[in-house]
C-alpha cells in the first residue's frame, strides 16, 4: 500500500535489459525513441548517438516490418563498433511475427496488448460471450509462447506497453474505455508471462490524458500487488505535445507517480528532436530524488479517501473558490520580477495577486488582490469599497484576529502542517468563509500538504484549500520552475484536493510567466481549460508527413480558439484512440497524407497541405458536424 505522506521507492523486481538493469535499487532510467526510419541505418545510428550523448540509457526504434527488424542488427553492430553499449528496444505494433524477428536482434522488444494478436481497433461495439473471450485469450497465449521462447533463448527483455489509444475491441466490449480496462489488458499478458516463468518484463501504461494515465498506473500497481507481481514500471504521458505545454503536462503525470515512489524508467514524449527529451526527464528524476531520506510526516489517511479512485474533495464555495468551481490561480507580486500582468490577456490573468503590505497605485479593473491582514485594516478605514477587490490574509499566529474582520469573502489563512489542530479546527468551523492556504518547506512537501488536507477531511471541515508552492529560480531557470511546480502539484490534483494553486518565486521570473505556468499546470491536470489543448505525438519512423511543420501550422491557425482539443497524430497506431475525446484530429494516413477526424469519425482524407488551404476545411464536412457551443468559430477556421 502506498504511504501517502512519506516517500519510499516502490519495491520492484529487476528486469535485465542487456547490460542495463531496470527496477530494484537501480536508479530511475531515462530513455527516448528515434524518429527515423529503421531501414535508414546511418540516420538511425546518428540519432541513437545523439540520444545517448544527451544521457539516454535506452533507445527505442520503430519496427514496422520484418526488414526493419532485421536491420536492427546492422544498427546495433555499428553502434557497438563506435563504443555505444546502451541497449536497443524494438517497438512492435500489429505484427507478432515481427516481434519474433526483433527478439533475435535487440536487447528488448515492446509489444502492445491492444494489437499484438487482436485486430486494429474498429470503435464498434462487439459482443463476446465468456467462452469466446476465453478462446481469444487462448489464442493470445498460443502466439505469445513462441515469442517468449525466443526471448528466453536470446536473453531479450520485454516491455508490455499498453496505450489508452489502442485498446482492443475485445477489451472495450467488456470494460469500456476505462482505467480498469487498461489494467486488465496489461494483466492478461502479465499472467501469461508469469505462467511461462519469464521475468525480464517492464510494464508501461500510457495515455495523453494525465488523469487516465495516473489512475491506471495506480490501479495496476494495486492489482499486481494483489497477485504478488512486482514488475518494474515505465512512465510516460503519451502525445504530450511540445514546448512548455508538453513539458508541464509530462511533469504533471510522471511527477505524480514518481512522487509516490512509482516508476523505474521514464520517457518525456515531446514533439521535438528526441534528444531534447532527455534533459527534461533527467531534471524530473533529480528533483523527485531529493525526497529521499526526509523527516517522517506523521500523517493519517482520511477514511473517506480512495487513493485508487479519488473524487474531488467536498468543499463549500467561498466566493469564486471551492465547491464545484475550477481551481483558482494566485501569484505573488515579488520584488525583482520583471513585469506585471499583461493587459488584454483576460484568460491568463490570475484570479488573485498577493501584494503584501502595499496596494498598487493603479489597481487593474476587475483584478482581485490579497493583502496582509494589518494592511487590509488600514486600507478599509480609508476606503470601504476596497473590500470589493481586496482580501486579507492571516498568518497562523494571527488567527484570533480573523473574527475582527467585517464579513468579506474570502479570508485567507496560511496554515502549515503541524499547527495546533484544536485551535485551527475551531476557527475553520466557525468561519466557513476562510480559505486555507497550505505551504510547506519540508523536504517532501507533498507529504505535508497531503497530511494537512487529510486532517481537514477527517474532521469534516469543508473550507477550500489552496496549495502554495514556493521556489527560487532566475528567469533563465523558468523551465526548471515549471517542471518542479508541475511535479509538486501532480499528485495533489490527481487526489482531488485542489481548489487553487498559488505560485511564488524568489527571483526575477515575470509574474505573467508564473501565471501562465499555473494555468498550464491546472490544464494539464484536466481541472481548468483556458486555451486550446494540442494532443500531438512525438513522431517516429511510422510518421510519413512533416509532423512538426504541421503542428506549427495547426497551432497558428487555431491559437485564438480557446477550449478546443486538437489531435495531431503521426500514424494510426494510437491516433483515433488517443484523441478520441478531441474536437478535431489529424492522423497520418500515408506518405504526405492526412486523415481528418471529428471525434472518432474520419470525415476526410487528403494531402497534408490540403488541410490548411482555404476555403475553411471543416465546411466541407458540415453535414457531418455536430453542433457545439464553439460551432461558428470552428467552422470559420
């Protein structure tokens, strides 16, 4: 069982991948995947070298057919001749025979239960009797046995890689598009591998939706423990995208699990050059590693909390904070910061700005401010109307003065873990308009912040909670702050504990950057959608069109369309499935060709460039379009 409050690495068995050991007491391994054709020996070797030189410890290569599988031997031979000993992994979809060939030439083979034997997903509801379902499992085991024997003979490890976007129709028929179905898809294969005494297995469960990814992995760990399995886990948020959004989204999902001690190898899937993934992954691993050896957090889990299937904590709304409302964003106006809130960016304006003792000379119309309680009293004496946009914040030791504040909503109270429980419990029960701000300077801040909220839950206290996350970074280190803040907030969001995020930084990072980061984190956690979300794959040897150029052109054309989800997928492997809840999707359909999707339905095919030509592409398929609140804007794209 996961200790919610104290960091401890999950105990996993060791998988031997060539000279690389994954799991056990070994460090969390960092890896990436090539984007070249595996038939291109020189190009693949060059990209492998760049990944390894950047710090990658394992490289995965697309392996579509028998020729690609056989050419892995040439790629491996050339790398070894140049002194590179890191293991290679063949990535197999749709063709079990190719997996057999690859097992003879690489240190590891990845297979996908969703398409190893089962046919490609059709998105049709098929009915399976218990007998038919059992027969399908027998077929899978019969086919896997040959593969397992080859892996034993050649000392080849296996990754069982389940993707949310490529669950089989068989799994979908019984479990639906659920984390439980994802887990069972994996467990079916694991049971066969264990039955045949094959232990060099690594597992991955991936999704572009961070909530689905985290919940599925948590469920998988629990199910494996129940069946006395302890295989190492590979973590990743698939189709995370690029740039800051892709990094934040990856850090939310991967960080949430790493912070709970789950994960033995990771990949940050960015739509960029593969070597760009490595520094991001390494920083995440280093940051989480800092939790090791921390002082004990004596937290007690609330009885009504379900770690495996959490729901949002019940709170009473205080103004715009809590209840069923999306979490708020708070930032601090710090000395040294380069600039304030950018005018004209209403969607990315913080809900509250903390200004300490001093109100701005010219308050921004419509902006709410948080001010120290003593300064609030002074301002209130001068101008009664400041209570409309100014709200007091009290440190814990000033809690008795809360009762002297006129009725205002909200009142903020900074409440660190370890405060006198009886005192603060009485205060919060008597003052339902108090918003609790939970900071932490603990080595394992997640543990302390969780522990405080669990105390509230155990007492039935329903005041909203805002998590205050403080850092010390320069503008040049903005990317580090984004990764760290996303990782710190990941588990708190997945647990359903978050009514707000307050980002603080002792440095010169612009306040607008802090604001953008906070919104990016909440969006990555599926809690507050303020801009277009792009579900874009990192590309691989299966991608037969210019993925990055297409991403750039799609983003430019849709940048003003807030609230949309747009998938830009390199190929059919995960395309329609991973972007099934997207409004629109582009899926690679061949050399330079795109299949255009609306939801799960393909509404057109053509050359990649056609997608961006005028007149508007969606109007061609207007008869197939369902009406939504953004219909007019979408049709004007």
